[in-house]
C-alpha cells in the first residue's frame, strides 16, 4: 500500500491495521505504524488508538501512555475509546489505582464514559478483588442513568461470592430479578459454586430447582461444580452418578470433569481407581492437562508411592506438556517428607536448568527438608541465594532456618538471624519466639529464654497457649520448678491450658518427688 500511487488515505490504512489487530498480530501493527510515519502518512485519532491498543495487548502499557502524550502534543483529541483502551490495559496489569485515576481524569476532561468504559472498570475492580469499590462503582453506574446488563451484575455477584460475601451476593441477585433482568446460567453457576464451597447443600438445591422453574438447563460448568463438590465431600460414587446424568443430557465430560473425579479418588487414597479414571479419560479422547498429572503426582506422594509419582512426572514431557511450579513443589515436598532430600536437591537443579522459575514455596520446601535432615550448611547457602534473588522473604523463611539452627545447637547463629528480622522489615511472630525460647532452653539458658518471653508483649506479640507451654516445659527440663508452677498458674488465668507434653512433664515431676508441687 505504501508504494502505491497515489498513496491510499489513512482511512484505508486504518482498515488494514484493524484487520491485522483482529488476527492478534499486534507486533506487526506497531511496525507498520512506524513505516507509515516514515513514508509521510499522518496518523489520525483512530490510528493512534489502534496503536495504543496494540501496546496494551503486548503488555507495554507505558508505550501506550507515550502515544497518548503524543496525541495531546499534536493536538489530536483522544476519544472515549482511547481512554477505555488504556483503562483496560491498566486493569489487565492489576494497576487499579492508576486505572481509577485515569477514569477520573477522563471525566475531568469532560468526556462522558459509555457502558463499555464502566464495564471495563467494574471488571478490573472485581478481578483484583476490590469488592467494596466494585459495588460502589456499580451503584455509580446506576445513578448516572446507565442500566448495567446481566454481564455486569454477574461480574459483581461472582466477586462477592469469591470473597465469601454470600448474603450480599444473594441480595444483589434478588435485586437483579426485581429489576426485571433475567438471570442466566452464569448467574446461577456463580452462586452454586459459592454455596457448594461453603457446604450449603440446601441453598444449592434451591438454586437448581429455581433453574428448572426458569427453564435454564445446567451446562458443563454447573455439572463440574457439583461433581467437584461431591468429590471433596468423599461422595465420589454420587459424583459419578452426576457424570452419568450429564452424559444422558448430551454433555460429554471434559478435562475438568475427569480431574474432579481423579482428585476425589486420590483424596480417599484410592490410587488404583484414580489411575483407571486417568486412563479412561485418554481412551475417551480427552487429553490430560498439567493439573491432571499434578493431581496424580500429589496422590501418589500422599500415599508414600514416590516411584509411581516420578513415573507420572516423566510422562508429562513424553506427552508434550511442561511441568509447572506445582508439579515440582509437590514432588519435592514428597521427597523431603520421606527423607530423600538429596533427590529433592537434584530435582531443584533440574527445575533451575529447564523448568519454571522456583517460587518462595519451592525454596521453603527445600529449606525445611534440609534443616530437618540437619544439612545446615546447604540450608544456609540456599537461604543466602534466596536473599539475593527477587523472592520476597517472609517470616516463615526465617522461622524454618532459625528452628533448624536451634535444634542443631547453633543458638548464636539463630539468635543473629532473629535480630536480622526487624532489620529486613519483618516482625517475629508467636512461632518465631517459641522457636527461640525452645532453643535457649535446650541450650541450658532458661533465664535468657524467659527474658525473651517477657519481651513479647513489648513487641506487640502476645504469647499464646503454645508459647506458654514451650516456656513452662523449658523451665521444667532445666529444674526451674517454682518458676514453672508460677507460669502455669498465669497461663491458666489467661484461659490457656497445659498440653500433653507439659502435663506429662508435670506428672513425671510429681511422681518423682512423691509430693504434689501444685499445692
């Protein structure tokens, strides 16, 4: 087109660019826009809006804003579509505060948002679980004279359900019906999913009956929700009956259906049945996904059958799939639990070489495994690597290593790590204190342990039942009988009670002294 004479108008170019966007070839559009400029074809508002959309689709939102700046500089007036595109791009990247600011700026410039802009904002708020803001935004749409459609209401109902605000979800559902808007299958699926998750069988049945009354048929999503709920309640036989009903209705099971049934059998430690369903899925022409393999691997790990779990792991690549972080984490967890820490380390190396990027959970699994097996030198090396990575370490990361160090008698190194928590912007929790208190007591330092115990309240971390029990046990094991009995009385006064270990130590002391120390 560029080499034609006379050169086509920008309108013709825009038609071509629009066609290429519909093919999702966003990079080509960006390149073509650059060529247009080089050959003197002036961009109009539609060209620039298309370009902004491409940058947003490519995840390059900053370039999108650069184009907006260019538009304003050239005196090209942006349209509602321009702003809507950028708002959608920000929402897709979960930059909701910036999306709200742009929305406000758009209104401040005198633009009147249409229902598409409102729906984009609403969807973004719900995706990022800004539930209160989403509800307020819905009300604002209504107040400004727009009539949200069932899709908009479903978005908010789903958001409420996912945040366990079921009463509010049902209230909005009733409001929708009162407005004369007919709920669709999506509306019911959102509510059925929520009631199933909360074990509200009566409400689930009522919704299903209401669907029948309104001539709305269950779809594959509805059936899968019900099947999954029954499987998680150890009612696999009933779940399989639902599958039969579904097939009779002309709906074939999909990978989600099979995964739910497989998971149900795995939860009951019925690995033979799980494997048969897995094989049946393949026979029926339904290809397993990575979740299918992860469920089987997890089931075998929980059943202490690591070799069979590894067989499924090797099948993943053979069948053209790629193991994800969950796959590696599940296997490493299983290996560490059964003392195969070296194998877990080897798998971790494989993951670093060719797998997905390890997340914090991956590292914590391996760190815990190393500490449990007393491999503290390797654990410290891993911990330093974690600190130097992009991972955001939490207090649990420190707790695992401090616990390992204290149990190995390296109390000073543990103490040093404990003090580094606040330096790194973290606060020790009750479990951190309990670890250190136990460590001091095991090392024959009950006075230092007690000093730390008493400092908890000053650091806004009140001792709980577990902490009291650990301190009392430390006193008893170090012969501080009087202090132990005084702290026991204090603990009972706070509404806590002695656990089995504390009670056993006290009983042993009574029997040995042949005299009640509690009198």
